[in-house]
């Protein structure tokens, strides 16, 4: 198998993508929670609930994305062992 010369940049890109997903998702959840609290007078429960749920979902996404990346690296390592 041909070595991927762009691997470090692929890993950096994945890390940046996960960070951006985290920041945008949590930021959106905070804004939505505050808006719901202001509209329905439920402060602080809308903010807390929405932010907590989105945080859990983002952590699940990051976990699965990281596991997928680790499995890909492991598969490439096994292919390299068999190619030699």
C-alpha cells in the first residue's frame, strides 16, 4: 500500500472539524436555550436542558468519529504489515 504523504494534514483536518462541530453545536444550543427561556419564561431550564442534550450528542459524534479514525489507522497498519 502506498504511504499517504498527507496523513498529518488529514489528522489535523479531522481535529479541526471536530472542534468546529463542538463549538458551533454548543453555541447554537446556548442561543436556542436562551431564546426558549425568554419566549416561554422557563429560565434556566431550557438553556440547561438543550445545552446538556447537545453536549451529549456532540460527545457521541466525536467518540464515533475518533473510533472510526483509529480503526482506519489500524487497518492501514495491518495492510502495511501484510505488504512487506
